[in-house]
């Protein structure tokens, strides 16, 4: 039960942080709209898109690494299972 509570709390905090950061990222350019020229706003927009792209690529990279590690672990376990079955077969053949 304690693990579930911690998991729910982490989810709520992550969601709240994402909402706050998302709101700030969207509201920030509108606040600057009155203070910056059109050219400066264009540069700000390009920078913001580059930042979103970079963060997205980092998440995709991390997800790919995790998937790769899972596949390696699965292959390692399969190899161990095959070796174990072969050892059992050899032992039973030797014992008989």
C-alpha cells in the first residue's frame, strides 16, 4: 500500500510540474509580445522550438536505450536458458 501511495504521489507531482512548465512555456512568449519586436519574437519562437525538439529527442534517446537494454537482457536470459537445458540434457544422457 505504501508503494502505491508513493507511486500515486510521484504521478501527481510529475503531472503538476508538467502543467506548470507547459503553461509557463506557452505564456512566456505572450508576455514578451508587447516588449519585443517581431524579429526578436521570431528568434524566441525558433529557440523555443529548438528546445522542445532537443528535449523530445533526449526522451526518445532514453527510451531507446531502455528498450535496447531490455532486449540485451532478454537475449542473455535466453542464452542462459538454452545452456541450462543443454547441461541438463547432457547430465541425464551421461547418468543414463
